[in-house]
């Protein structure tokens, strides 16, 4: 089923539903709480459960030169919200026209007329409309005027009492702390992409890799990781990966290059997912290929040890 696009006609089956509203990049434990509340309400009231998000991320629109920061692609997000029980995902295209929509226009034109919402669920810190002029108190007021309910979900904290947020997850990944990122996300941080042809240097060293461009994904700490891959046929493989610019070789290019243990298939052109499970060491240049291969041998031994643990 194709996801819904904001501004287009919405099938009658999805009108009158309960809508979880937010960016949901990463779909971490806090996002899951918001969507879970919307799904629970929708099921109790026999209404469709929708998740509405924005693309590109508003920060990308207002700060187009900002470094890549996305934790999930739209396709990943859609699979995650469907797994959480939502019936459909709707994407509001964040462009110049949308950025100029006021808070009251967003509610009246997009939520009421387009979706016919019966209820909205969002986080307590949600802002919306031109210049972020609307907040949850205004949303509740507009809800009363337009006869739809508004539920807000408090921030979710971890065991240490610290609020779970996409910012914390990004910070953890940039520090190489895969374990904290996975705990906050409730799953390992995963990069999905199409396997590209490379220069075949890994194959000549005895370590053929699957080259994946990083695209708009956040750049975690550059270095070597223990990883798990999910292939196009849904099979799981384990391995070690270099994430970075490959400083031993020219020209530098940002890539994720997993080498999967005990795998000898052809992955070119396939969409695969790579989970970053544990950071092993920082990326560095080597004086020659002999030194590089020696280090790769050691990295794979360490990756196997961590994966076994």
C-alpha cells in the first residue's frame, strides 16, 4: 500500500482517524510512546490509526547547509510505524509553501478538511505552523473549536531518568556508542542502501566488501564496527565494517563498507540493511597494504569476539 501524501486526496477509509503527529526521525522509545497512544485510541474507538510526519525534516529546509543528520529514511520509518500498529503513514512535504502555513491554517486545511481527524496525539514539546507559532496549548484550543481531541504524551526517560531524544542518539553515535544508541532506539542503529560497485581493493586483500553510500544519514564516528547485515532475501549475516573515508586510499569517499563473514554471494544492486552493533576502533591510514591487511585480520577477530558475546 502506498503511503499518503499531504495535500493529496485521502481515501475515505483513512478519514476520521486518530493521527500521531511529529517528525519521528529515528522512531525511538519516545516516538513509540506517541504512536502507541494513537494506535491504542484508534483501536478502542474503531478508527484508523495514522502517523503523520514531515519530509524533508524542517531543519533541513531552514538550514540546507547543515551536515547530514537523519537517523532513518522515510521507507525505514514507514516500516517501523506499521510494525507499531499504524494503518498508514502520511507525509507532509515541507517546502516553501508549507513553511508559510500558519498554525490555524495547518489545523483547518490539513488536519480537518483533508483528514477529517477525530483526534491528534503528539509530544508535549510539539510545535507547528509558520515560525513554529503553534504549540500544544494552541492545538488543544483549535481542537476544541474544530471538534477533535488532542492527547499529549510526556517525554520518555531512560533508567537513569534522562529524557530520550533524537539529539541524544545522534550524540551517542557520533561518539561511537552504539550500545547507548540501540538502547534509546530499542534496536540497533541501521543504515539501509544499495550495494554499489567499488574499486575491488577489498577483494584483492581477501575481504570483499559491500559498498553503501551514506546519503543523508547521520555520520556516526568514523571507524571499524562489528555489524549485522540483513540481505534482500531477509537472511542475516555478521561481519566487520569500515565506516568513513578510507584514508589509506585516494580519493577519499564517505562509505559504509561491510565485510560479511562466511558469505560469498553477489550483492551488487541489492538493497541491504547494516546494523552498527559495536565500535571497535577509529579509522586511520596505513603505510602499505600489508599493514592494512594485518589490521583487518585483527579487526575481524575482534568483531567475531564481540558478536559472539
